[in-house]
């Protein structure tokens, strides 16, 4: 919040040209997975519209990406958890009769070739393979941690946010954090969902219930994300993955994009992040307007203003004398003359009046807007900006 006040998190814009869901869909499509269902529930209109207008596959070949809302197929109730969402949508699995089902989260920023994970899953004979990323053991308390057997593959335990985690065999400084990406053998998934649906004590969550169930049965393996080779990746951005579940993480991930040698490189054309933008002219800089270490979207006009270390989406207008630094500015935002924006996130269509200041006086900002733990000021969609 407030970025999710009017939309599901996968529909939150990211990187000036995308929405968060575009990253997982691009990974799947680039790998050749072309029959995808996006299970939706919370304030899904903008997500549904984005998927149906952007992600159009070849119907001639039987391919599709389609949003699937909660339908109350099993009675008068909505999805009660991620596992229940899939259980209530098993008709989609039965219709296609696949040998394997890929279940990926829709709100992370990363590149990955899931085919390599599937190859390992098939070779191992496991019932489920969980993607794990190496994180320092000091950060284990922030994640669901995968504790593996001595072979480094089989999962012994799945622990939520442990204070004293078991590290990776052969790597005493790191643990495996779950990325929320799973590949199942279909009959194993269906049976696990059936058992979970009958458990009144379950919260019907994939990571909290289904994976621990299969771990206890000795059917779960881990896939090391460090082994994933993405075409076109560099040593600097290889293995990048961010869970942008907080405002600070969301802002930090944007700052990863704008350096000369970015920590996450959006310009990798061998494994593109796909989306669709409206037909707009190129960005322009007039009246001495300039931008440094920033990304500026199509249709934007920087007129006599200064932009530094920022990500500007498309159709942004910044007027004379304005100063924007360390900001994430979404499409349709208008910033008036002499305004100052520092370390802020401005949601769609926000209008900043002449002379307004955001991120200059945090005490004043806290009275008007949302301010994160690290001092990022967030102005929500349609929120009025006041002049000090």
C-alpha cells in the first residue's frame, strides 16, 4: 500500500514500461511455455485488462495466456489460499492433461529459464522441485528456508523465517531461500491438493502446506537458481532476483536499473522482458532539461528540469526548474514548475503543483502521504499533492 490500493500486486507498474507480472510471463514465454493461466482474485481488473490486451498468443497453434478469476466452482467461497486457488482450478489441468505443471509467483523481478529447472525435475524423479536462491544466512529470518540433505538436492525441511538456519552443504555462509517457484509432477500435485483440501487445520498455502507435506513424504527437491543460465546475461546481473514486497524493496529494485552497468539489465535482447506500450513519440528534453543516470519513457517531456537517478515511465511531463532525484515516476504524472521530488514514488496520473516539495521534509510528508521505513515518500494513485 498504497500502490496496491486499487490493483493486485502483479499489476503494479515496474521499470517504466512493464508491470510485475510481465517478468514471470516473459520467462515462461521465452522458454517456450505458451499455455498459461493467471489465477486472480484481489482487485484484478487492471491485471486482467493488461493480460488480455498485451499477452495475445497464437490461437492457430492453440496457445493462450488467460486470467482466471475465482469462480466458486466448488461452492459459495472464494480462494482461501494459493493451494486452494489451484485446487478450485484443477479443471484447467484436466483439460490439458499435462505431465508436469509449472506454478510460479507473479510478483518478482528476475530472469530465469524454467526449462532448465524442468529438465532437472524430470531427471530427478521428484514429485516437486522448488527453486531456491542462495542468500546470506544472516538474512534467513526474512525468507522461507529450504534445508537440504547432504547431496544438496533432496529437501529435508522447509522452515519459515528461521533464526538459526541450516546452511547449504558445502556453503556454510548461505541458505536456500524459496523463490515461490515450483514444478510438480501432475498426479503428485493433484493428490496433494486433494489431501490439503480435506484438512480443516490447513491455511491452504503452497509454501506453507503443500510443500511441507511433500517434503515429509520425501518427494521434494531443490533447484539451485545459481545454476540457471540465461542467454545474454552478464556477470553483474546473473542470478538477480528481487521480491518487491515492500515499498523500500520496490524502490531499491528501481535504483538497480539506472547505473551505467546496471545490477539488473533491462536491455538484454536475447531474453527480453515483454510488454506493450501505447503508441507515443520519443521522449524529449527541451529548454535545457536534462537527465543523468536515469531511464525516461516514451512520450515524456523534460522541459528545463533536472532528473537524476530516477525511473520515469511513459507520458511524464516535468516543467521548468523542477528537480527530481532518486524517484520512481509512473505514467501520466505531471510535475510543475520549481517542484522538488526526492526519494519518492509517484503513482499514475499524480499531479504535482508548481513549487511543491516531496521528500524534502519527511515530518510534513508523514502527515500527508505514506512514508516507508527508510524514508521513501509514496503518493498514491489519484492522491492530491499539497504545496507546503
